[in-house]
């Protein structure tokens, strides 16, 4: 937490009550991709709030909810018939995806991955890999969760090349020997891991996993809560390899900060649940739906997926240069406007969380909001709003370079 209290925010700048300006490379943790006060969002929210703020969709439905589901259906990968249900938070979406997959398959086991993050409710804590700070002494956790090794190129025991060839074989073999394919309801994975360190699996890993799931009647759930809605340069990160998940969870950037999340899946899977089996008082709140429609409209009108790719090009060039200068940077990775650098003791894979937080602190003091992440706390991640102006992006990168000059 930074020692500031926010007065205004927008366009990649946060202004605090003392008049300080900060450049935002965090977007409220990958949420305000269209900016903190996007005109289309603000207008739709104000208009909806003046008409009605709540009725409860399960009792007396309204159009905005259906429109968001139609957008989800049209924009998520795959042309098959889909259904969506809306909830309040990412964790709630993940919980519901698991409920639906179990109900549809009549199986119980859920496969998740090392370094994965799926939320902080009881079931999602069980799915989340990292103990401290997310889970420590907060158990007992939900059962029938099986964790598999993640295809993490930098840290794969046999090196990057081996990761490309071996990771999938290892995971499918472990599922076969330790769980049994017929017991697995779903495999859940972030196409690029978020909190776990922006881990990008080698091309082929996700595709192979999806094919394995299809072969064994396992629901393949892509958790796109952090990667979705243009962040990685496509509407959804699965599109990079042309993967069509059976189910996809969304939240964060979907509604520019208003609480909204979605589960979108194959109609036959979603429809398997009995009437009343899913729901909640606030899920798909009309004001949050209005925000989502304004957000999606902005992303489409301003082609923010292309903007994310451009941000990626600009940032990667400077991050690679930084890595050439400072040996503490062991890896530069990510896609589009979801980028990170991993810091280790030079020449080793020993994580260097101390330098990571020192650089983040130096950035904060110089007016740049950066976030750290990673299982070992040694990853600096960059998630600028997709609407950020290029000179602001450059200025933020210069602050980062100065921070490395001071600490790296
Ligand atoms: C991939 C992923 N899944 C789930 C969640 C949980 O979302 P929420 O914090 O809205 O519950 C997050 C949040 O960071 C996330 O990044």
C-alpha cells in the first residue's frame, strides 16, 4: 500500500489529496484498462443509477444483464452455443465455474497448477498455490484439489527447451497416475499466470492441455480474470494459440472497477445445473452491467487490443535493454500490456525479493505505481491502463530505469 490517498484518477495518472501525481503502471491490479473515469463508463453508470440500482436479476430481470452476456458470448473464443452467468468478484466466478463443472461431469477432482492464483474464498484458496500471505493458517481448505507442475520456462528443472517438450507429458502423466482422468471434473489454468509471477507457458502447453481435457471429458477452464479484455493484445489470452476453452472466467477489466464477474461456457455444460443451483443477491448488478457495456464499447471503439500490443512493443524494447544492463534481471516476459521482469541473484535462479521491493519503493517515491508479484516475491509487473499516452509510458519507464540505477 502506498502512503497516498487518491483524489482523482484517469488516463494513467493518479492525483493524491496532497497534490502529488503518480503514473499508474498497476491499473488497480489490471482493472481500469479503459482508465479510471472513462467517459462511456461514467455516462452509462450515471444513467443507469438514475433509473434503478437493483432489482435482483433472479427475481425481476433487466436488459443490461442480458446484453453483457451477449457480449461475453460474442467476444470469448469459439463460435459454439454459450451461456453466461454473472457474479460479483473473480473468486466467486471461479467458485461457480467449479460448481458447474462438477455438476455437469458428476466428477469431483479439480486440477490446478503451481504458482496459480484464483482468489481468497475457501475453495479458491485451495486452488491458489502460494501460502503466504494468501492461505497461511486459514485452513482447512476444500478437498479434491490436485496441484500440478506449471510450465514455467525460467524455472523448469531441465531448462527452457525441456519445459517446452516435457511439461505437458509430466502433467498428463501425473493426472493419469495420481488422480485418474475419469475422476477429473475440470482443469483450471490462467493462460498467463497473474499473481504467481506473469508466467507465460511455452506455446503448445495450453493447447496440449485443452486437447487432453477434450479427449477425457474434462472441462477446460481458462481463468482469464487478469488476462482478459484486451490486456494481452487479444480480447482473451487464449486467442494467442487459438484455444477454445469449455469455460472461461472473467472479472477485473470487464467493468472498469465496478464489481462484476462472469462465467461463460458451453451451453450443454452451463445448462446442466438445475434451476436455482446458481445465483446470489447482487450478481450482475444493473449499474455494474452498465459499466461493463461502457467498458466493452470503449475497448471496441478504440481498439484497445491493438493498443495493448503497441504498449508491449514500446515497453519490451526498454525492458530488454534494462535486462542487458542489470544482471539482477533474469527474465523479461509477458504479452501485450501484461509484462514483468523477474529478479534473481546474478547468474543464479535464487530469487531476489529484496532488490525487487527496493526498486518498487524507489519507483513509488519517484511517482510511479508498480506492483510486485510472484511466488518468491521477486517479480515486478507492469499493467498500465491501455489508454495511457505514449509520453506518459515513456516517462514511467524512465523512472523505472532511474530506480534500477539507484538499486540494481
Ligand atoms: C487469475 C485470477 N483469478 C481470480 C482472481 C480473484 O479475483 P477477485 O479478487 O475479484 O476475487 C484474481 C485476482 O487477482 C486473478 O488474478
